[in-house]
C-alpha cells in the first residue's frame, strides 16, 4: 500500500507551492513526482500480475496518475520562464489528486484487512 501512494507527497507539495505562487518550485516538484509515479505504477502492475481484481484497479489508477503527472509537467514546461501557471496544468494537478484519492479509497479494504489480528484472520494465536 505505501508504494502505491509514493507520488502523493510530491503532488501535495506541488499544490502547496502553486497556492503560494512558487510555480517554478512546483514544476521541479512535479518532475520529482514523475519517478515516484513510475515506481508506484510498476509496483501496482507487478501486484496485478500476481492476481486480484483490486490490484488491477490499482494498476489502472497508478498508470492514470503517471499519465497525468507527465501531462502536467509537460504543460508547465513552456511557461517556466514566465513564471505563469497554465490552466491545463491546474486541471492535470486536480485530476491527479482525484486519481490518487480514488486509489487510496480503493486500497482501504486491503489495508484494513492487513491491520486485523492474526486470530481474526483465521491464524492460531
């Protein structure tokens, strides 16, 4: 579960930097989120290959988050010198935050199941 949400930290920092008006910093933070999103996407894809419909959904959401992070960085790059923030970059940021929130909600059942005690999972005690 933690590897799935690896890009969440940098993406939240991007939102904070944009809110503070530091668009250049937000661009570099978004570039930092690209490898994090790649790692999360590959982790989810590997888990999906091992089986489970929930893992397939996680892999799809992670791939979509990766696509949106790359699209957001590509939308910001031409405006880096001007220090402006294009609307397409804001849209990509909001969309990636929504996808990461969906990914978190979709992973809650497995997280809760992992927190149960061994006795509740059927293991002797």
